């Protein structure tokens, strides 16, 4: 297909209007990755067979009137420190036990599947989500799609790069000291580090357990809100998970912003 929707919002509307199918959309983003990922390094691994199977299922569900929400039938990526049953989950390291979380989904990945999302692959990162790419290791080196000579920012590098390149419409990142916010800024996409405890972090190879956050990277605030709607909420597997109601984030985007104050830290800005 020539015109691939770039946002979840656009794709959700097109899928429900019958202008495209989830299979067509998934095939299109996978074909794009076939052409460009060899030099961008956004993916650690891709799952075309299972992704297309899930896309076909999503098309049947939508045709039957089963609508699981805006993520239904949409291709997404998952940072490689979050467990996904297709595997592998390496944390881009040679020392992580291959049996760690093998065949399992992190709660956030499980929730994306329950929302009908199509998981197309695992996105590259830095070793245990810290530091810089290491060319001496047998892992892809993520690059910025706007300028492949430049870094896409760490450590949710592959997710930021993959969203910007159109390899998936949104993806999961993690943030301990800027690892959602930095690649979002470097790659020109949207990213959201949720409040600690809002999204369960179990199933994530930890960097700083009391500082780790799991959150979305996408192309718009609307898309991040749609992702957070699926991801948020208590999970007993995470002792820090907040047992509080999940608000309607998409409705909140229509709230009048008059009177809202925005704080800007000027200390380090000239």
C-alpha cells in the first residue's frame, strides 16, 4: 500500500472505515522494515509470522463487530528489556540468562495483546538500558532515521527510531533517567514517562527498581494516551503498582486548557 497511516488514530479510523485491513497495514510496516532496518538497526528481532496471524485475527474480530479499542489491529514494537512470549528478551546483553522470562509476557505486553495490538518485534536498546551502543557485541546499533550518522538517543533507542521510521505505529519504552524522553526528543516523536506506579514494571529487566518506568512512544499525544489507557492499572506482580482507578485519558485530551500553568525549568537554559 502506498499510504501507510503513521498514527494509531489514523489507523484506527481507516480500519473501522474499511479503507485498509490489519493484515495490509502489518505487511506494509514489515516491508518497510525489510527495506530500511538493515541500516537503521531499530529491531533486535521481528515476528512476521505471529504478527500476521494476529493481524488476520484482528480483521476477523473487527468484521464481526468485536472492537477492542483503538489499538485493535495496530502494529506495535516492544523494547528488548520487556518480556514477550515470542522472545528473545536479551536486554541487549550476553550475560542475561536466556531462560529469563522465556515464553512469558510482561503485564504491559499482555495488556497490549488484550487490546488487540499486533506485536511485530523487539526493539533494540543499550545493555540493560544504560550506556551507549557497543559495536563489539552481536547486537544491532540503532540509528536515527532522520540522519543515520546520528544516535536516536537512549535507551529506548530502537523504539524511538522505529516509530519515527514507520516500522510500527507506537511502541513500549522504559525510562529510568530519560530513556523515553531522550529518544522521543532526538527522533521527533512523542513519549510519555508515566507517574511511578501507574504502569506495572514487572517483566522488565530492572535497571533501578525504584526508578524504572514503562511507557509509550508514538507520533502524537493522542496515540500516547491510547497506549497509556491500555497499559495503566494495578497488577499484583508489581508491589509498586498503584491500586487506583484508571481515568479516561483520551477524554482528558479534550479538556479546556485555559488556566493551566506550565512550569519551565530555566536554571540550565541560556
